[in-house]
């Protein structure tokens, strides 16, 4: 039998054109052709970490690169690393195109980072991209805004995307969307006030396995959803909980749905385990810093009455191909929002994920007490 990975490799772009649409989920609008003939100008912004620039911000250099048709590999060799270059070559190989890449209707035209020298490195790698002098200048010259933040806390996100939201531009705001619950509400309300389509998400939401889990859930064939265990590797820290804890929390929100009631968390050494409860369904579990899944990075187990489904980001054993897929899939979901104005993730889910993290942090401070989300949402 042909594996999925082999299928991608042997079919090539022409064959995959006919099946690319079935890979779309959670707002992904996989369209191989752009009937309107319009090219959407994307402005990319790099968030900072407590005021310090992220020179090679993976959430702009990796995630956003899907929106640009070409790469200057000589500049990439000067400004990036061999790992980044090899990833670009893999993701731009037509055998790994998913029948959609390169997007025929997007290009990165502007990049903003407060330090123009740092910003110029990105612009050099993506031909035609210009360095914007301010978020305002960027917003006035693009059709959509992508804010990437690899390891920051979100304290600068509002000021960076506010000019674009004021203009009603479709905007992607990376996790954590705001550093605090108040900060998240500020961004959500500002987007709503200016009728700007807004997206925030986690890569976990866009894994191949997540899509298959939702297909199984939606089919009803396997009976009631009993529980979900969402796990990721990496050493837990109190600060890291508010950054990387987003990922397993997003997986719970995506599979189990909105309506979390409370969170109880316990941490020891580099691991944190949390129980997420609902008033009307079985609880779910979060592992951040799960010690036995280093080779997988993350792993999710879903139990139905008649089925047990477990997956990692990998596709047919390849983390690289699977990681490429989830990044492409998230970018394509944003592209779909640009084209339709339809938000792929409801605001209430974005806020609830943040509330889960704050309820978990409060639980950790209070001997694992079950903390209701209502306590932190006041």
C-alpha cells in the first residue's frame, strides 16, 4: 500500500490539485486557482520578547514564508541557518506542495521590526519585501497583517496590530494573543469594533491528526467522545506555561469544544499535569513537559466509545513533513479568512484558552485547587 507520504511524493503538484481541497479544515480554503486575479499584499510583523528583537523569529521566518512566491537563497545563506534553508527547499518542493503551494494570490510586501537592521535581513530574503518604518506605515500599504511571536509573552501585540485593526484589515495575532485576560479582551473588542477579521491559533489545531480526530467525532460512527489527553514535550516553567501551555490547551478546546468550567493543575520538576473539567461532559487532560514523548514533541490521545485514536504531528513517521503540513494548513486558514472575511476561530474560544491558562496558574498557587474559569474572567 502507498503511504500518505509516498502519495504526496509520487502524485506531485498536478495530481494533488484535484484533492487539495479535502485537506482544508478550520477555515482553510484550499483553492489551487485565484479566480479574481487579485494578489493579496501581506504585511508581516515580528513581536518582541520584553523589548528584545527576535532576529530569526520562527513564527515569521517559517510560518509566514508560505505567503511569498520566491526566496533569495544567497541572502538566506547570509542571514539564516542551514536548517532554515533546508526547510525552505523542502516546503517549496512541488512534491510537497499539497496541490496548493505556492499560493497563487499572496506576497509579503512589508516587514516591521523596530530595529531596521534586523528587519532588513527578512526583507533581503523575500524579494520585493520592504522594511516598514512603523506599524502604521505597514498597515497603510497591505491587505492583511500577520504578527508572529515565537517565544514572547504578548505584551506588545496590541500596539503592533492596532493600526491594521483600525483599518479593518484581516489580522493574524500569534499566541499568546495578549499577555493578560484583559489584554486579550482589548484585542478582541478592538477587532470587533473596527470589523476587522481576526485569527489566533496554535499549530496543534492544524495537525493532520487533529483534522482526522474531528472527522471521526463529526461522523458519529465511533460513539460518544469520552476523553482527550493533549501532551507536549519541553520542560515546564511558570512563565512557559503562559506561552507553550497554549498548545495543549488549544487541542482541548478544538476537540472537546467550548464550555470549560474549571482547571486543576499540579507541577513537579519539569512537568505540569492539568485536569480540564466541563459541566456537561467528561474531563480532558493537559500534559506540558510530558517526559516520555521527546521524539514526538507532542502527542494527543482521543477515546471514543468504540475507538481509540492517538496521533503526533508526524505524517507517516516524518515530523518534518507533518510540521510542514500544520504550518501550511494554518497559513492557508488565514488566507481563507483574507479572501472571505470569515473568522476560522470564534473569539470566545480564543478567550477561553487564555482563561484556562490563568485558571491553571491560580490552581498551581493554591495546592491544585479546582479553579473555575469564572474566577479569572471577572
